[in-house]
C-alpha cells in the first residue's frame, strides 16, 4: 500500500472510532511520506479525538502548509482551538477557511455558533442567514438563528425560527424545549406545556425542564399533574428544594396543612445555604404555614 491508501484507511478507521487502528495506518503513511498532507490531517483528528489538542493544532498547521487551499485544515484547527477556549484564534482560522471556501455552509454555521457564544449576535445572525440561503432546511442554523433573536429580545421572531426548526426536525427535543420557553415568556402556558411535553418525550430525565413544566401546570390549576412532575424531579434530584416547594403549594391548595409543612421542612433540609427562599420558608413555618412562600 502507498501513503495515500494508508491515509484513506486511517480516515475510515478514525471516523469509525478505531483510533488505535487509525494511528497505526497514519504512522505507516507518514513512514512512507513525512510530508503527506492528508496523513497529517488525519493524525491531527486522532490527536483531537484523544484530547491532545495542542498537538492536533500543530498537525493541522503542518497539513495547511502543505495544502494551503484545503479549507478543512483551518476549520478543524478552529474546532480544536475552541475546545481550548482560544476564541480569537478559532475565529481567525474560520476566516482563513472562508477565504478558500467563501460560501461553505459548514464553516459559516460553525462561525455563527462561535459568534453567538461570544455575544456578537448581529454577525452570528448574518452567518446563519447565509447558511439558510443555501439550505432553508438546515436545522442547526435555523435553531441557532432563533437563539440569536431570543437574546436580541425578538421573542416573536425567535418563536417563528423555533417553529421552522420543529418543521425541519419534528422529532427533536431541542427546538420544542426552546419554543416552550418562548411560549412561557409570552404568557402562553398551554403552549409551553405542550412543547415541553414533546421535548420530554425524547429527554425524559431532564429534571430542570420537568420542574418548569410542573410550575406551569400549577399556574394552570392542573395540580395533580404538577404534583406528579414535582415528585418525578425529586426521584431524579432528591435535593431539589424547588420541587419540594412546588409539592408544598399543591398540599396548600388541597387544604392539607400536614402535607404542606412536611414539604416545606423537606425543602429547608435539602436547600443550599444561600437559597434565596430560605428565609421566607422558615418564616412561613414559624408562622404556622398560613401564607404562601414566593
């Protein structure tokens, strides 16, 4: 086998998760040709997968020197730099990738993510719009466009973007979760509960989301369903004071002072020292659990 054949097989093995086999092949390729750009590129991937980020970045640099027109080296180096929290270096590499491949949706989408993470929302939105001009059914760009709009305060625009994301991938949990949050913020609790329920059908152990649904159900006067949610949260997270507080409110509405006190005491027992509601719960217990803790 020649170096290119070894490099190609190394790539296949690396993508399949066989890092040891891939390493053996890539070393064989480089033993035949130390300046084989693809072999260096694959070795960089292996090192990145193993968490050897500094060495991976060096190999991507070596590959880029040998094949400067290959945008993958700059893109993959950006991914490795982001994992090292080198935001400026990663964005520089993405700029270089786009110099060689100006309309590349993969690179634009990733740069959009980095710009979103660093708070450059207008620029991120522009990158996602460029991706969607090429592929209106690109899920990540559609969903993250919604995230940008939400952070910019455009809740209606975010709702529309998340709805598009659900159209593209109706079975996904992420977009339903995000649209549910917008529904809650817009005061549509029925819509929020419906979306969160769809999300939880795919991520059933998401305790924070179950807690949010429980609170919404309580507001909608669906106390029995809310109680089930709060109890499920405690099965997943036994030290969740907010879930005990939710159950206490259900007992209050049922007129059961013993159940109310039992859950308020449990909330205090598990709550962290700096819990903002500690004083209010303690005061309510001292006063005979007559007034709701907010």
